[in-house]
């Protein structure tokens, strides 16, 4: 899971011998946009997740977690103290879940 989300999309597409144009059409984006996503020059968007899950027969939840974690890593990798931020965020999330009404 160390590869980026874009690299993962490329891997899935290539393993399934799917042309770039065909996956781009399913995602309703230009080939050039998909190519940039696969090269990490652009970011994927969340509405791609259900389409990718269906296209490649993947578990939606696992794919969504991979997508979101990639976004978090991209954001926090540019900040000071990323590990500490994640630990505090985890505590806050656990608190919010526990105290949800």
C-alpha cells in the first residue's frame, strides 16, 4: 500500500489489460486527465471510487480508505510533525465517534 492512489489505478488498469481510453471513458474524464492521475500530476476525486470498485471488482470500503489515506499523506507530508498530528486526529475521531448522538 505504499504506492500512490494514481499508481494503484495504473496497476489495476494494466493488470486487467484495459486501455487508458476505456477506463477514462468509464470515469467520464479525458485520457490525458487519467494519465496525469496515474503519474501523480493530478489527484483522483472521490466520485471515481464507486466506478473503480465496480470496474475492477474491488471492495468499495478498502478502495475508499486507500483513496482517503493517500489524500491525508499528501497533505501531511508537507507539514511539520505529521505523525503527531495523526495521533491527535485519531484521538479526536475516537472521541467524536464515542460521543455521537
